[in-house]
């Protein structure tokens, strides 16, 4: 059972798939709403923000890609789990690039879907994960209790996945983390995320926190190993 009841919005236009997802959510005591097109999903999010969005990409009207774009432009914190018959690596990476926190290809085992739901809710704090201390590296500041990132006082909107990766790095400035370590520390063993996804998140983070993403001062690449956080005083790749 989930440690806390969450409100999950499911945007899925296949009735049998939607019914199946709803049945499994109910088993874990979550409340949920099923909608069958992207416009309804956006209206619901703006009217009653869910704790998690389960989003099919192939929706009528406004498709899942555009829903994800709209959600991320308005709400950086809402966890988004994409489900789609589009299982190519490029489709998955595009989903992460647009701000999805996880991506599950159809057909899928409902038990795996629920494992991912639990993981996302846990990492977002819905199930009562203890808050971590505030972090500061140079002019980069992270406030986990408020899920806020600031650079030189400027508020930066980060997705939950981006925030977790940045928090892991900022907790130990100068330490080099491999992609595999970032996956385990930021996602846990039940994250179902590939190492290439870390590169996508790093690219997105650089766009947000670096004055020049091509010559980053904070989020540095250590070739052949992974990434580290610097104090912002130097430049690297």
C-alpha cells in the first residue's frame, strides 16, 4: 500500500487501458481521474493540481507531447509519467527532454506501472519522504523543502528529476559522480531510467543554471566518468 493517498490524473484515450490503470490505482488507495484527451488534462491540472500525471502521448486534440510542454511551462514540480506505444530510444529521450520524469513503453505490466507510480510519488515527497537540508555552492542555492533552485538570487524552474540530480551533485561539490551513481542516488533502483537520460537532464539543467551552457561554470563534465558540481568560479565542459 502507498504510505499516503495521492490524487493521480490519468490522460489515456484507450478505455480498457484507462480502466486498468484506475483499478490498480484504487488498489493502492489513490484517488484518480480519467480523461481521454489532452485539453481535458490541461483543464484539470489548472483547476485541481494532481500529485502525479500519467500521460499517454497519442491523445486526440492536444497530444501528449504538447500537454507535457504546457505542463512544464506552468508547473515545474508536477511529476509526469509518460506511457506510450512509441518505444524507440529517440521518442523516450524526447519525452525526457520535454520534462517527463519517467517513460513506460506499451505494452507494459501494470505492476511495473505501479512501481513507477510509487517511485515518483515517493521522490516528489507525496508519500512523506523526509526533506533534505538546504544546499549552497557559490551562487547556486537549492531549497529542497520548497523545491526551489536559485542562481544569484534568480529563481530557476526545474523538473523533479532535474532537481534530484542537481541536489545529489550539490551535496558534495567537487565529487565526480558516474552516470550510474546519479541514476541510483537520484532515482533509486526502481527508477527504470537509462544512463543516456542523465545526459538529457544535464543538458536541460545547463540551459537553466549556466550563463553560457556551452562553457558551464557549475555543472561540469568529467570525461570518461560523469559529472560534478563546481563552485562556479571556473569554466569547463
